[in-house]
């Protein structure tokens, strides 16, 4: 019997969950629970981690999971590595649904860096006002630069957790994509942004800031995706559905 574990957290994962439900496929949607305000998938859900590879192995066995689809964010590298190892240990088919990375176009001024620490080091005095479009989890990397830069942060939801940046050095914006190009243009102008720091998340939801930066001739410090072991991949929910059909 087909029993799917969908590792989600992205818009594409939500679309796939809707398609699985419509097709009558038995599936469970799992997400980390970091974000408080989230899209509610039309599937039974679970929240939180599994307890590493061994915990995931135990869950897959206990729930009699037959297939795993990893539709987590491209930067959720540890979860993806755990899924690779757990599925390999049990011989469970694994498919990664991963949106293509953005590619630089003429006019883009990208500086590629491998991680957030490198992104913070890449800031220069010519970039006094920085739009950190990276979420909340890795802001601490920029704390050593707070004396020389003013940061505009955009996160999905408000929490009681203190930010690792001084209040005098940052502004907090609460918003969830997709973001329109006109809105991103206005944000960059309103906050007099000199530079954007962005993860190469891919997809259309948050690409407008890259377009707006291109129009204004602003540099973008682009954090490249973490490297993962080779795995079977697709890009679109419909391709994942086709794969699942071929497995039956």
C-alpha cells in the first residue's frame, strides 16, 4: 500500500499536498514548525523534527511509509541529508522536489558566497543600508557588523524571541510572499537600500527583490545553496505525482 511522507514547508509542497489529497493518495505532511503563520495543507500533518536519522528511520518504519518526497526549502540541508540516509537504510524510494536556483541575468551584480558568515564579511562601507532577505535563523552572523551597517529585516511572523542584532541597527518587517515587483521597488526606495543579502531560494515567490535590485543597479550578496549528496530530483509538483504513479 502506498503511504507517502511529504517533507514540506514550501509553497510547492503545499501544492503537491493538494494534488495528493485530490488523487486520494494516503500521505502525511511534515514540517519543522519554525514558522508560526503557515499555509494549512489538506493532509494529516505532523510538526517538528524526527530526532536525527535514527528517529526518522523509526518513524518511517512505525508509519509504514512506502515513499518519501522531500519538498523542504533548498536550505533545509540537514533534513534533506537525514532523509537521504534514512531512506537508503530502509530501501524506501526518495524523490526531492527542488525548484531551480536563480541564475544571474545581464545587469545583475551578484557576489556569490557559500554561507552567512561569508555574506557578513562581504559587506563593505559602500553598503551602509542592507536588506537582509534571509529569514530569522541566521541573523547572528551579521551582529559583528551592526556598528557599521543598518539592517532592514523581513521575516514571516512576529515572535517574542529577541533578535541577535541591536534595535538601533535594524528595522523589522513582517510579511509573507509572494512579493510583487512594485512593492519591492517601493521597499528598496523607502528604506534607501544599498545592498541585498539573499539566499538563492529559487522560485517566483521572492524573486521580485532580485528584479528590483537589477533595475536599481544594487549589489546582491547571493548565498549559494548547500551541497547535498546525489538524489533523484524533480522541479514541479506534477512531476512528483508522475513519479509516484510510476512507482505503483
